[in-house]
């Protein structure tokens, strides 16, 4: 269980959820909040909000970093952003605010706070996403059931799914033929990096397939600050962010995407090699 320090300097071994629920005698425990999703994973939160949420939808879930730390997952236009909510032992910290009770914390969200990060994207928290959503209890009957492969074992049954890893924001991009710089709206979902004329444009100017990208790195050749580039066989794309923090965030998630793509390719190659060994 988590440990919280008491005012006298002694350590408490009580469950943070119990302590949190007693911040205010009338406050409801955290687990009673309709939009608290417990140990929902980051991937599941993104899939849920992207598929069934809307701009301004949000949910609270446990963070896997440490006890007493929670994640607020928020649906933006084309991405999901995650923010820390920290339980200190006697208060809740979120953004610039600190709350002495769950009741005050919930009241803050009831007033639809506006939040933003270094990317400059502003989001109004409007729609708490419920933990329980009713669905019809309907099941299909199996009418056809046959094996499409033979000779395979449990070793061939490898669960795989692409990470969502979303991000969006404005970046300044250098043109391909005419080397002018223009600000474009970028969105990252799965293995696709799209850029639009602006945030309201319905159709992208171009879609870049990251499976074709060989490298993402800082760039100092363009006489601009906060620049980085994406290397493709057909072209190198030069992009600039407004701040160094924002550039770091883009580079970090894009490099992570490339590492996941390579990992999946390596797993596929190893599976093919193992099968060829079996049938030699």
C-alpha cells in the first residue's frame, strides 16, 4: 500500500484511496466517481476516448508510475492527452490548482476548466466519460466454425496490436519544391503522420507513413531553432516547433513509434525464420 507522511512526521500505511475519501467528511471516495476508471491502461483509455469520446471528453485512471499518482486522459480533436493528478496525502494537485477534498476537486471539473500544455492546444473539459455504459445484451450464434490453418501451435498465437500513441499540434514545415516555411496542423495516430492547412481543415494535405521513415532527429542546418527532421527515402521533411519542449515531445513520440515499428518487423522476421527451420 502507499505511504503518506502525517503532520507529526510519522509515516502512514493507510490506503491512499481511504485517506483521499476522508479529506472531507462529506466527500465521496475516489472509486465512487462515475468517471474514475481504476486501473484502465493508457492504451485502453486512448482507444476508448478516440472511438467513443468527443472533443472535451475525459476520464480519470490510475497511473502505473507510482502509488498516489493518477492520470487524467483527455480527448482533443484528433488525439488523447494525458495529465497527472497527484494525491499528496492531504490534498489533490492538478495543474495549477490544489484541492483539499474530492468534493472540491469534482466541483472544479463541473465548472468546465480550460487546460493547455506546451503544444499550445487548449481543451475545455466538458464531458466526463462514464465507467459504466449500458450496452444491449445480444450474442451471436456460431453457425460456421472451421480451422483456416494446420500445424500451428500456441507459439504462433502472438497477440499484436498497433499502439495508438496520439499527438497533435501546429508545426512549421519547409516546402518540398519551394523552400518556404508554412505553419501546418499535424496529427499523429497509429503509424500515420498527417498535416493539414489548419486545424479546421477536413482533409489532410499529405499523409506520411512512418513505416517508411528511417530516422527522426534534431536538425541545425536550417538556421532555425527547435527544428527536427524526418528522413524518408524520397525526401527529408524539416519541421520546427514553437518551443524546445514541444520539439522534444514530437521527437520522443516519433522515435518511439519507429522503435515499435522495428520491433514488430523483427518479431515477424523471427516467426518466419522459426517456421522455415521447422519445415526444413
